[in-house]
């Protein structure tokens, strides 16, 4: 690679090296290796004169010369001319190299979503942020700790009207484990459970753990899959009750006030990014949540909200996302599948502002977003026949393809974390940057399916002039 200390090596870059794409040749100089060391001084001086050059540069630990020539000279032609000389062993332009950050996670090849977002080159610019950025995952909890926890299933229940009746389990001790590909306990900050009213937001569902993985799965560690912002801290906040929470008699459900509490808690505990892969499609407005989102943005937190999945069921948008167009620093996110066309379930709505990969398992059995989460076969025993029903286990993990705007939203949250690490910390600036460099989809301009377009992480980071 070119020596960054050489002021002549970058004559056209105006201080921003990112403007020379990888593989391009630097103007104004070429590399020449002469055949005989004894002829080096005479030959290089002669060559320089023929090319109208300005100086010859020699560096430590090299046996070649850098010939500095006019910036307007075609470096490919100059190198070819020099290569044709009998006293030249080789000559070439000074091609620009770059880091090739392709994670070694064994299932990374299944993450079409990362390829679709050109994340490898985005990570070349911003490699996963750092622990100085905290992302709040406000969801069903996160598999962040291990232990044995006692629950009590007091009453028989049925999950759906007219469905089978499952027996009460009584008192059960359930083993929990932390998701191995999300990192150790030091990664998690300020956990809070608003469903059970304690500080242990255990994930009894798997949704929140999957979402957390897309945001911050450990990456390039030789395990599993990758995440968008793989060095950030994660704040697990539980505001959604899964089936087991109801079965075990949780004192709260995921009502608007509980969601609002979670949002305000995240903002008050220094979350820079808040992910809301949740919501509702029925009922009236949610002013308590709207106010909480405004509060969070006012406290400096960027908020990403799922658009909703009811396109084929009346196309009812997520009511919690309707407020985002009125708040600079909060966005509502729709989903595209592997083909990058709008996913069949993703709602169209005036609230949609950006789109990101959410998956489409109808079009492709591997077309969902893959992440590590609880082993659902061992967790969701209520999916079995009644005779095989029993206590769940939450100490085993597997990799699952999920689909939904819930899966699209953490891509936006992850990009927000990368931008925050680059110094773009204002929520409205994060939103503006994402929209400015989004790839327009559908009809020209903003539309209700894609908003202003699909997020483009590398272009957003590089376009802000923050490339390293």
C-alpha cells in the first residue's frame, strides 16, 4: 500500500483517501525495479527524464524506486513504457489496497442480508463500533445469563381459541444459558424486565435474542454468524410477554405503558440506539409511546421501529411506528427479501421511512435472516401434542431463519450504532445520513413500500467523509 506519510502520493484526494476506490492506481507516481543495482542511479534518472518526472524516491528495505511523474500522466501507460525497457525488471502503477474484512464465522455464507448491505466493505470503514456505544434491545428479553429459575404454572391453559388444553405444570425449575455467540456478561448493561418487574430480562421466547444477534452478534470469532455492530454493548429490556410468560402468570403484558417504560428506561440509562421490533396493528393511537419516543430522541437516542407484517391481512401498519415521520431521529423500517423486492408481509404505509433485509421464506427456504437463538424445539414444548408437553429448556441454542420487519429493524439499529461510533451521535443526524445515502427503490422518490430506500451502510459511512 502507499505510504500515508508521502504527501505527493495523494495529489488528487484533498485529504480524503477514501475517494480512491480499492484497486485503483494512485496518480502521479509508478514503481520501477531496475535489473542491475549498479545501473540504478543512471537508469532511474534517464527514465525520469523520459517521463517528465519530478523526483526519484527510495525507501528503506526496498530494491525498487518510486518515480514521481506529472499527475496528468496515464500511470498505466507510463508503467507499460518502463516495462518495455531492457534495463527494467518490472514496473507497475501504485495500486491501492484495502482490508478485506470477510468474517470467518462458519455460517456467514448464509447471511445474504449482510452481502446485500455490502457489510464487508462497511466494516472496512467502521469495524463493528466499540463498547462505548450501547444499543437497547427492547423486546422479549435476551439470552444474556445462565442459571436455574423456578416458575409456577398453576392452571391448565389453551394458547388459541378452540385449541387443545394443556395441563398445569406446577412448580418447575428451568435451566437457562447465555447465548454463546453474543458474548460474556461484561457485554450487557442495565438489564431490566418490565414484564416480571425485576432486573433479569430472561428470554422465554427467542425473538429478542435473535434480534440482538443481528445488531451485535460476535463476529470473526470462528463461531456461528455475524452481526452489524459486533462490538457494542447491549442493554436487554423486556417489555413483551411470550407464551411462557403468560403460562407462568407474569404480572404484566406488553401494554403500551410497559413499552413506554422500557423506552424511557433505555434513554435514562444512556442507550445511544433503541431497537423496537415490536408493536400492534389494532386499537387506537399510542400517545404514551409516542411521547416516550420523543423523550428518548430528546435524550440523544436514535430509535428504529418495525413497520409491521400485516400486508396480506389488511395492510395495517404498526401503530407505534406512525409517530416516526414527525420525529427527526426515529424511523420506521419496512422489509425486503433476498431478491431485495419488498417482502410479501411488509406493510405499505406513509410512516415507512427506510427499508432493510427482513427475509422472505415464502420465496426461498433460506431467504430468512439467520441468527442464533434459543433452541425452539426444546423451548416451545406447547407446540407438541398435549401428551408430549412438558417444562421448557432454555439452555440450548440453534440457528434459525426468521422473517419480518422485526428482522429488518435491527439492521437499521446496527447501522445507527456504527454511525454513532464515527461521531455522528445526534439522532436527527443519524436519520439524515441514512436517508441521504439510501438506495432508492420502486418509483423515484419516497414511496409507502420502501420509504426513501434501502439502507447502504458503506455509502453512508464513506459519504460522510469518515472513512479510515
